């Protein structure tokens, strides 16, 4: 899948997240990158920020949290376009959950790992 089509698929996955949930996101930006950092080549996405559950009074005015979805590992792990679209959606939800303070173990228990 070409980069532009992948970015559109990430946008579609974000559009599929219920509006009520998206409205609860606080100071978050989304990015698409071709590859994850060299030390973690299989990383599908990453949340970089302070989860809502850990924010204190001094948090106001902080830079936005970042959610990055990585095209390379996702396209390499999926057998076909439908698989890829499903995995993009799962990855988007997984990273949004981190913003709300849900850790990987709990996400795996819920089937979003």
C-alpha cells in the first residue's frame, strides 16, 4: 500500500472511532511514519505522552501527546489489504487506549493487543 493510501486508511480508522470517545482525547496529535525506531523494528504504533490518568496540576500547557502509526511493519505483517485495514484499526484503538491510561497487559486481556 502506498504512503498516501495508508494515511487515508489511518484517517478512516480514526473516523470509525466513536465521536464520544474522540471528544475525550485531550491534546493529542496523530502521525504516520514509514518505520519505527531502529531498536524496535516490529513496533506497529506508539503513544508518546502523559496519559490522562497521570496528569497533575502542572500538566497544563504541555506539548501535545503524539500517536504515531508505522506503515512498514503493518504492511509487512498483513497478508492482504483487508487484513491491513483491520490491523490499522486495531493499532489506532490500541494507541488511543494508552492515552486513557490502559496498559498493554489490559489491552491484551481485552483483545486489543
